[in-house]
């Protein structure tokens, strides 16, 4: 386990020490910002809802479940269970933006990004590559700005993928039971 964590730290430092210019810093801080609390995903969901021919309020059920599930799994359960400290200036990290005080594993940004990418891809399959590319970009931004280690992102992506699929299945199950969706 120590070897894996050592490799994780070294990979973090390689990525985190990529060139930091004012333009790149602004770009990655912006990506990280739109990924906070799922902001960009809820905006995208609203756009998809407005484009739907048959507007129904059940549309938002898997989206809300994915958002709430991501928060519950990443922030309330896994972070407190694993209790991994975040990258620090003492280890040589370049940290942009305000300091984070909670634990590092898993990345909440990656968890919600991948959960929403799963759900929104089910709603609009043609946009699947865009959703997943955005999820990867938001996750990568967390390395660049010095907030997470690579394993935090991988753990968040896997947790988010599972939360997204469970949210979709649960919303479909409940909707069919209530005779709201077919």
C-alpha cells in the first residue's frame, strides 16, 4: 500500500508541477469552479430539459438522486471513512485558490462529475463524449490546482460512475412503479 501511495504522490507532483501560467491557472480554476457542487451539470440538465419535446418533471429525478447520492457517498461516508489528508505545501504542492480543509479521498468534484455524466448520457446519448470529456477535465483540474491526488480522482470517478448508474436505475424503478415512466 505504501508503494501505491508513494507512486500516487509522485504522479501528483508531476502533474501539479506542469507549467503554471496566468492563463492556465485561470482556465483550471474555472473548470474546478464550475465543477463545484455540480453547478455545470445542473445547468446542462436544465438545457436538456428545455430541449425535450415531452417535458415532464420526472426528468429531474435521476439528476437529483445522482447529486444527492454523490454528496452522501463522497462527502459524508468515504471522506470520513478514509480520512486521507489533502496535498500540502510542505510536500511541494502548488495549491491554487482557497485552501480546502476537508479530507481528500475521494474527490467530490470527480464523484459528482462522473455520476452526472452517466445520468445525462442516458438522457442524451449523443452528447456522451462531451459529458465524459467534461468530467475528465474537471477531475484533472483538481490535480492541477493542487487539491487532490490521482487516486482521489480515480476513487471519485468510480464512486460517481456507480452512483450515476444506481440513481438512473432507482429513478426508473420508482417511475415505473408509480406508472410515471415507461
